[in-house]
C-alpha cells in the first residue's frame, strides 16, 4: 500500500491537492568485490575511501517516476583495492498535482532522501559481510546537491553528472 504525503500547506480535504506516494522501494543492482583478500587483511596503513553518488530519474507513465540513487564506494590501501561496493537503490514514486519546478525539486531532493537510508544500510551490510569494519555513510544534503545541479545546468555547456566524495578512514 503506497504512503501518501500531502504537499506542504495543502488542505487534506482538497481534491486537487498535490500528492506524493511511495509505490515501491527496491534494490535495482548490487555488487561487492574484495579482489585482494585475504592478503589485504594483513596490510598496514591508512585506507582511502572514495564515494561516487549518482541519481537517475525516469518517467514510467503519467505521474509515476522511477528514481535510482546509486552509490559506489571504493576503499584502497597502499595502491591496492581493498573493496568496491556498489548499490543502486530505486523507488517508484507517484507525484500528482505539482508544477514543473516543484516536481523537479521533489524528484531531485525528496525522493533521494527517501531512498538514502536503504542505500546506506545496503552499503554497510555489504562491507561488514565482506569481513571489513563497518562503514557509516554520513547524511547527504540533497537540497544543496540539487541547488548545485541547478547552478551547473544554468551554465552554458554544462550537463548533469555524478558527484564524487573522498574520505580517509578505516577499511
């Protein structure tokens, strides 16, 4: 059964109000590789983590959209890949009664915020099940990323792309 969330400020009795529904949340793709095990377990040094975040939006029909939040986390140590974890968490969302600007904002900020806890848990489980210490993805400010994306779209010759983040940390 889908969850319905009325738009901010909308009267719940109004028949023409904007509505947001979560129809389905699912894993679209998942991959984990630890190519240098078991030798890497004995390596000493500070692991480096590189996270790549991307998002895809597609209209399925009418007011129904698929949003995919992809995360690729690569851990290296002494120029060797310790692990590579990739998850594409997807959701099907109904968005009815939104103007184009608000619809774009909902797809670029609200939907990824709904998907993020699922992708964070999947990444954490993959890494832990691979025999490595847990990795806790920090919260992501999708509103700021969306605003940056709007700014880039406004620049001539700029397109959409993925966002890469790097951290030092424990593998």
